[in-house]
């Protein structure tokens, strides 16, 4: 049994470093809703930020974990004040991208993932956590170990608290960078 673990360890250590790509990333951008919660309650544009950790499984496919923070205001008809809604999500994504060959600078990619989102009304300190899915596309520009990227994601979850009942689509558009470790 010990021999198997030694052989497995030797195999992993002997794998080319290019196949063991780990990346750290950070994004910042905006957040908006695809539609209003009700005919009398509308979302205002807000901000979003994310930290990412990726692992390249092959030249075209990888895994990426996203921790995203976003904030939007909700305005109701006849209300002079807005509800400040904060959202934290943790999503595990699968990423498919164009094969990175020597000299490649531009890498388009698509991603899809599953996870959870926590939505909090800052004024009342009430919150709820729901299952969430994530779909998106982006474009990376490679500059050695550092890459720039721009992406658009659609965070989909059930918003059935605070007196609402709707499947919510939050659009997150972000720009940022990644560093290959």
C-alpha cells in the first residue's frame, strides 16, 4: 500500500508544471438585475467584486472557485428610501477556454457553476441563503504569468424572501486580473 502512495507521489511530482496551473485572481465591476422584482419594485445598478482560485486540468478545461460580493439598492414605488441589499456568493465553476499555445495572447472562455448565495437586507439585518447557478463568458489577455480578463456572468437564484417570490437573474460584469502561481 505504501508503494502505491510513493508511486502516485512520484507521478504527480513528475507531471509537467504546465499541467499544474494554479491561478489567483481578482475582479471588480458592476451588478444589475435582468428585470425588476415586481412591477412596483425595481433594482438599481450597483457594484461587484470577486476573488478567484483556479486550477487548469487540461489545455482547454479548468475549475475555478469564485467568492463574489455585490450590492444593489431596491426602490419601491412611493418610497423615498431604498433597501440596501448585499449579496455574497460562493460558486464552483467549470471553465472551457481556447487552447493556450505558445504565442497565444487572447483566450475566450465560457463558464458554468453551482453554489450558494447569501442575500442580506442591510437595514433590517435579515438574510437568507439559497442555491445558485452561474453562467458566463469572458475574454482573457495573456501577458506571461499575469493575465487581464473581462467577463459577464448571470447569477440565477430564487428570491422568495422579504415579501417577494421570483427567480432572480443578477448580471455581473467585471474586469480584473489573474496570476499564475
